[in-house]
């Protein structure tokens, strides 16, 4: 059952709408490279569209009713948007769920060191990456440093045209004969993904050092400059520009990501090349679909979570109580308090676990089974199951739910396709789908096909972006 290429069906009006959506998405990808940045962007956009803080509503004991729009966040790194529908909660919710974390390098808590005239930052990779892909590409640092007084310093270095960038070095080919014989997962060890951040030494005039009191800051600075001059110079820069000291790394969350903006890809500009499309391509389209819904019959929910790439754990992952607790608070303010109404509402709900799928790549066709692969340009992808080997770790959606989804998509003229994550036993992967499924609700994975998933630069189709947005809107209205 080969699916038609969606580009063939577009009118001039469709193409204009597609391009508008794609350019907004490219801007989003270019500026929102961390979960904090994505959540902040989504909250700002939600408030522009009439959403109000759930926290404020709780404090004011403000009753909620059909048509009200509220947002809530968890530690600034996970987010829920909810528009209350006109049907009772116990009829179920229509939920879109995506994740806003992506594979990257995280700066360690005690990261700064000097080695043979270079200053470097030690990292620990986050999520599934191929280490060798992260060497010799321009890198940026995004995140926050929280000082002991509670003040927060926002950090973004490497994105502006006049910013410096950073890199992980690689071994020159002339000396790499031994390296070239290693397995791919051994070419660059995880502990060797150190970020090169400086090479200039701090010079202390001898008279200045001699005049300083032995216990003074100036004396300590001179002592460090004598022992580790490049590190000392870098610490001076950090103190001057950000007002932070080395100890402040202990309470920092700094993420190393590819530097630079997302771009149109291809002579025909039909694709998008950018970092973090797993899973921000689904998060962006889910967010816009949620904002576009007005006066829905059922309550509509968009949940954007953190930590999916490392198992959906922690206070901001889907496995936390954030989703359940937020819905309990909303239902209480809307006149449906209590555990039993909440349980009934969750059990009766329908959800799209909005996550990317592996796009068929002709360069690596041997790991795909073409009849059950996702192809760029053929629309929104539904994965009835993911997992690995014998569907291990998968939420396997029911045939009844799949039939309902087909009817919704066909009724809205949404181009869609079905797929598995590569050939049986070729590998595998998972999503957040199995976690909300524990409530008994219907859940299926749906998203956009991506090439080079988990690499520093991933590729998606603008047509699939457009169909995902259409499909998510149709689901919220009709499920």
C-alpha cells in the first residue's frame, strides 16, 4: 500500500501556508535549542493566545469553565497547555504529547581544566549519540548558571554572528592510522568529548603580584596564573562578562549544542536541516495545533516534556506526576474534584504520542523494510508499535484505535503513512507512549519522518511538517 507523495496534492494556497509554517518552524529550531528555551517560547506564545497561568488560578481560587485556557510548567523544563471543553471530563481528553529535550553534550559540574596550554570544559553526553559526529563542528553553549544567592544567569554563546564558538578536536588524518582501525563506538570515547574554550594565558605583572596580600583575591589570582594561566584568563572573562566564579559551575545547567541556525535544505527548499528536530518538529506542530483549537467539545491537552532521551525520568519527564497532578488541579477548579473523576477522565482519553520516526534513507536501505518504512514527503507517520526485538518496551496500539485514527485523518484529507522503526532486529527505540497508556487510555505514536536522527544536524520534509500540523488539529477536534 504505497502512499502518494503529499507535494502532488498541494494548491498554491496550500504551498503558501506550508511555507509560512516552515519558516516559523525554522526560526523556532534556531532559537530554542534547550528544553528551557522551548518551554519559555511556548509559554510566551500561549499567553499571546489567551492562556493564563494555572498557578495564578489556584492562588486566586478562580473557577474554570468550558473555553478557559490554562498553562502549567514543571521547573521551567516541561509544559502543559489545556483548553477546557464543553463535554464532561469523564468523556475523556484529547491529548498531544511530545518531548522537547534532544541529544547533546552537558557540561559537568566540575568541568574547567587546563592541559598543555589549552582551557577545556569536561562534558557528559546526554541521550543516544554517535560520539564521532560531535568533533570539529562549531558548538554553542546554552543554559543557566544559578548563583548561591538564587540569581539566575542566562547563557547563550555561539549563536550571534560576532560570538565565539567552541569545538571538540579530532586527530589529524596523518597520525590516525591506529584510530581508523577502531570500531565506530570507540573512535572517540565519551570521556574525550572535551570542549575547547581557550588558549590565551593571563599575564600578571610581577610588581602587582609582589604587592598583593598573600590571602587576597589578587594573590590567589596570581598564583593560579602562574600554575594555570589559560584557565586563569578564562575565569577572569567569566567574572567580567557573567559575574560568575568557578564554584558556580556546581549549580549550572549548561548544554553544548550545534551552533548556527536551521536552514532550508535542497535546491528546491523542500526540506529543513537543523539541530533537535527529534522531537521539536512534533513539539512545534503540536503546540500550534493546540493554540489553533477553539471551543472544543472535549478538553484538549498539549503536554511537552523533558528527559525522554534518557528514559522519561525525573521531575520533568513523562514518568513524573506532573501530567496527572496538573489535570487534578484543573478538574478541581472546574468543579470535578476527586480521584475517581480523574481516573475516569484519563482512562477515557485518547492520545497521540507525537514523536519522530526513522525516515527511509537510500544510503542505508539495508536496515529498512520498505513496505513498512516512513518516506519523507508522504505525510504524518503512525507507528502502531515501536520497541526493539519482540516489540520490547513498546506501547502497541489497538486495531480499534488505529481504525478511528484512520477515519479522522481521511476525513480531514491529511496525508499519512504507517511505519516500523527499521527492519526486525535491526535495532529499535521507544517513546513516551507506554507511560500514559498505563491509565488505560488509547495511545499511538505519530510524528514526522526524519533523516540522520540524533545527529547534530537532522533532515525533515516541509510537507510532513504541514501534514503533521493538519493531523494534530484534526485529532484534537475529532477524537
